[in-house]
């Protein structure tokens, strides 16, 4: 016997059994008392069975991501692939969300499937010359995407009402926005600060509230409310005296207290510094009473200082005839 014109060692029987899977040409020489004749050459083609060499695996993705399932198969001639999705107790060749061209390739692509598709099962039927091979069924799991709800920073002046508390979303997928995302409800925003709260920083607490979504889970981030000092006006009170007299005591008034406070209840401590350049010998005229913060101090207030007016008026003299 000959294989591809090479002698097969030990093959001297009328029947030769092929023991390998290689395609080849075979012939045999038959020798008798009257000589040797050679048979026709025959071509033997070995068709490989269709089989899946590497099975697809389960996939877990986050909403907004693409998914893919792939396998490796072997067989004779060109293999054909048909991906299917399980529907009830049967398998369906119509796979929603799949890239159409990929359904007949070794790798099926799903474009950003929704969370509602979690748990779906897929398989691939591979067809070759020697029949079909069906892959293992695999499962797709889709986790909700994180959507961040952040309270926006706010500020106000001591004694004022809190501003409206607002928030922003970050993390929408698939080019969605609030209107197209299917997110419903609103978060809850709150702070312990009220109009009587002293100057400082306070948390704006964010909770999920009535927010709901099929495709998103919510992560909340607190914000900050800054309460700044209110402004009160400290004014030097206007004064007057007669030329030649000693200067009167200088005093100040306060305007702008919040929360129905007064100087006594406001927490303001210290006194302003009030001065003038006027002396007993200063001539008649209008002069300034300057004002500086002096020892004034407050947790909740800052001071706007307003100078006063100091008027020196004419003194009276008596003129008597001798």
C-alpha cells in the first residue's frame, strides 16, 4: 500500500485500515505469479465532527456597558454560527439588543442592555459539514449603575432664612439625562441650621427620599451650608458743645441686629473707639467724630462704622456799660 506515493510499512494485506485523520491519496500494488498490477489512486477526505472547543462564559456588566459572549469551534469546511436567547422553554433566534451582524459570528455583541435583561440565557448553535454543536447556555447579569446625588453648596447671612436646598445628578449612562433616564421621585435634603444658628459650616444631609429607578442605584453626597456674619452699623452719635467748654462723652448707636436681638443679647462685646481732634480752644465749626472698631468683637456680626458730626457753637459773652 502507498500513501501519497510513499510506501506504507507493513501494509501488505488486501484491506488497509486508515488510522490517522489526515487527508491523503492511497493506492495498492497487487503482485501474483503473472506479475504486478497497480490499483487506481483513491482520495480519502476525513471530515472532522463539529464541536465547541472553548465554551462561552457567564457575563456580569454594569448598566450602560456593552456585553459580549464568545466561543471557539472547530469542524470541517466553513462553520456557521447562530446565537439564540431563551424564551420560556424554547430558544429564539431573535435576540433583542444584539448587533445584528454579530449573531452569525463566534462573538455576539449586546449593546448596552437594560437591567431588565438580567438573568437572560444565551447559547450558540454551530453548524458544519458533520452536523451541529450547541454551546453551553450562559447567563447575563446586569448591575444597576451608580448615580450620584450631590447637595449643592449654599451660603447665607446669619439671621436670614435658609435658602432653597438643591442638588445635582452625576453618572447618567447611555447619553441619558434626568428626563430620559426613567428616574422618578426626589431626594430629601435637610440641615440642622436655622435662622438662629451661629456663624459656621453646617452639613446639608442628602438621603434617597422617594427616588426610584430600574437601571440606577443612588449614592448620596452631602453638601455644605455656610453661615456668614451679618453686618451691623455702629454710628458715632452727633454731638455739640459751646466754644470753650470741655468735649462731651462720645457715644455710639447700633443698627441691624438679627433675630430680634439687642446689644445686650447679641453677644457683641467691647466698645468702639470714638475720637475727635477738637479741643477746648478749637474754634467754632463742624468737625468729625471718628470711629474705629476698638475692642468690638462678635461671633455673628461684622461692623460697618459711621463717623459722627461734632459741632462747636459760639459762646455767649456779656457786654456791660461801665
